[in-house]
């Protein structure tokens, strides 16, 4: 339980600039209490109040943001494996109680964290620009675990899909000034195969067609081969694949 509440020196320094020395010392004392306990539920609201009182402060509304941050950090750690166990839910409920957080605080933290966790999961799934049945089921279960409304989850998915597409464009779009000045966006692709030129072309286009379904044509700009023991061991092709620029920027 300690790890979510370990405070790096840099974070403590930032906290000091934001809150002042006395308030920072109180927050660090509370965090130390949480970090050193064997079980979070061993810490009572009175323990937290006494830790803050050592520095002459009480955890009133001025500390709500800092307390929300402690709760958020525990929630994110609990969601590292993309699920909340009953034990973790109980810990979160206890932390809410001992920090004096309100339901509206928890709702805001859960929504923000759920969006972040789901967005990162979708980003990971879309690295290859396709979603297989197992990945689709994983995202469905994660959405339920996070209690994300379907509309919110769909919006996050569409956002990450656009980002994946744009990342792909940033890696492959041509830097040729003549082509950029035309009305056609061109992707520069490379494919390799031990089975021949056609297979190398297919290899080059496989990911491109998933990332950019609007690809309309491609031409081979260069063919190279690797030779071993006097025979062709591998074909490598460079392609220029073209799409309409309007589609590319959607």
C-alpha cells in the first residue's frame, strides 16, 4: 500500500511553492502516515487529523485538492491491472472517509481517471491499427469495470483512433516539396519479404491499409535485394502510396 503515497523530493518541492511551508509539512506528514501503514484501513480519520495537527493545521477545504490527489493516486494504482477488487474498493472508500472527501470529489476523480485509463488502453490496442475479438472484449470489459458511459467510451475510442492515424501519417507522409504542393498526399512505405517482390509490396501495404483505408494507388520507387550464398535471400521495396489529401486530414 505504501507505494502510491511515496512522495518524490521534486513533488514535495513543488508542493512547497504552491501551499507554503506549514501546509506542505502537514501534507507530507499525512502522506508519510499513509505510506508507512501496513494496511490502509488501520489508519483512522483521527490519525490523519493528528498528523496534520502536528503542524498546526486542519484538513479543511483548502486541502481538498491535495486530498483528491492522494485519492487519485491510489485509484490509478488500483487500476494498473484494469480492475478493482473488493479489497481495493474498500481501501478507496476508507481513504475517502479519513480524508473527509465528498461524493462530488470522488465522482470527479473517478471520471477523470477512468477516461485516462481507458484512453491509454485504447491507444495500446490501436498500435497495429486493428482490433481483434479478444481486444474488443477486453475494451468492453474495461469500460464496464470503469463504469464509463457508452457515449464517453465511444468518444475516447474515436479520439485515439484519430491520434493513431495521425501518428502513422507523421511517420510515413512524404517530405517531397513537389508532392506536398500537389493535391495528393503521399505515404512513403517500405516492405520486406523472402518470398518475392509481390510479397514485399503486400508487407509494405498491410499496416498502411489498416491505418489509411482510403489508399488508392501505389507505385514502386525502388527495389533492393539481399544476397546470401549467391542467391536472393530477401526482397525490399520502397513504395509511394497515394491518397486524396482531403481524406488524409479528416
